[in-house]
C-alpha cells in the first residue's frame, strides 16, 4: 500500500515524494542508518487513533543511534513528537505502520558521526499474512548475525541483509518465512519478528542474549501471558528439534503482531493456530485499539 501523502522530514512536514536523501550521503555508502517500526490502531467506537508503545520505540531508537556511534541532539521526545506531529496534521482514521528512520547525512568518511537526518513515514496497514491460517517456516541455512559481528539487539539497517537473504531463500523454497539459528546453533528469531513456541502447555521463547532484537512486543507478550493468563513464559535456549514437535508456535513483533506458525520445515505444529495463540491475538486486538483499557501507558493518543 502507498504511504500517506506527507512525511516528517528533518523537522518539517513535506510531500513524501520530496523526502529525498543524496546519493552521496554516508548512509548510501555505508548503510549508516537505524530505524523503528511502530503501529497505530484506529478505534472506530471512540474515533480515536492510538500509537502502540511510542515511548518504548523512541527510546530504542535513541539506543540504536548511540550504539552505532552516531552523534545526535535528538532525544526520545523528539522522535515521539515527530510521529505525533505528522499524524496530528494528517488525521488518518485507519490502522497504520509507521517507520521512524535516522540516517547519517554526511558525505564524508566511514568515521563520520554527524549530522543526522530524521524521517517518519506512515503507511496504511492491515493484519499480517497468515494471521488466521498460520504460516510455513523454514529453518534457514543462513546463521543469525551475532553480537561479535553486529549489534543484533538494535535496529540498524545493515543487520537486515542477514534476514533478507534468509527470507529470500525461504520464499524461493516454497515457505512463507525463515527461522534463523544463532551461531551456537540455537533458535534465534525470524528476519523481522521474535519466536515463541508452546510445548506441554508451557510457552517458551529464546533469551535476549540469543542474538535476537530486543523486541518490544516479545516483552509485551511475556507480560501479557503472566497478567492475562497467569502463565510464566520459559525464557531459555531452544533447539531446532524441539520446535519441530511444538503444540503451537507463533511470531510476534510490530509487523507480525501475533502470527501463528502452521509448520516448521514441513513438520506441522499440533495446531496451525493453537488456543494460546488465538487467545493472545484476541487480547492483542483489544489492548492495542484501547477497547480493553488495561495498560493505558502502552497507548499514546494522537
Ligand atoms: N526481530 C527483528 C529482526 C525485527 O526486525 C523485529 C521487528 N522490529 C522484531 C524482532 C520484533 O520487534 P518489535 O516487537 O520491537 O517490533
């Protein structure tokens, strides 16, 4: 779907087609950019738009900028206001996927650290593919980057070449998405989402030291399991062969929301969309739109 007609670009709201970066910018030479993906949910009963976890995403963007040794005066408030000023001007009455990006705009050397640019683009967005039916995953022959190579826990765009290669391989081989193992051979995550599976009624997810992104929604799901269902998630290393025999499994993330997994390497999960996955999806839909009033601090009213 095309994005909304205007974007936040270096402090101004301008037509999307005018939001341009020089081909001579450092970002084009060295992929020196970091970003966030955020969702906003339209509540049609209240005619209100809520941005989900805007503060947490903007805080993570600050960490990404810092870890990539980019120097910036932008703080979390700046990134939050960039999103809110755009949405308050455009007044969209629909669900959106919002991308905040910060890039190194210098035309200089590899060790340039400033100046930075900031752009926010919002795109109408529905539920992810396979939300009702479940998706087919392939354990990739690509290994997830590790923390001695790149900081896997943040969203720097260069990390995404690893996930893109895995995704392309999965699609060419007839699957919907990839599941990457880390350099220790343990389950890490999908190219753009974190991974949960359920065995004998216990939800399990890899640790944040498994070379996964420090996902906001993974943390939310762990909290929701506890608060909504009284279930503790086991956070630990996971083997490839144990996920093959899961009762149910799902991906979580801003784009993925809660996407059920029907099979992994053609091993079918006991349920393509299990009871826990379905229950989480329902809670997710209610809380993100504000139909369920739990955790008002998770939603920023536009
Ligand atoms: N892993 C990767 C590599 C991602 O790109 C994403 C999406 N941002 C996730 C996990 C899920 O993260 P979050 O819940 O913060 O959206």
